[in-house]
C-alpha cells in the first residue's frame, strides 16, 4: 500500500514539474520572440 502511494505521489510530482518546465520554456521562448519582433528599449540604470 505504502509503496503504491509513494509511487503515485512521485509520478504526480514529476508530472507537475514537467508541466511547470514546459510552461517556463514556452514563456521564455515567447518573450524572446516578442523582444525580437518588437524591440523594446530596456531602461538603463545609468542616468543619461
């Protein structure tokens, strides 16, 4: 019983981590494409 529960928890955690990684990669790729398509001026910390 305990082994099956632990295995189920591990698989659920791995699925959640995989989903978060996919979402993170998608967000990074979309941001990079957005920055390439529409260049946004990055505010510099140094005063002009």
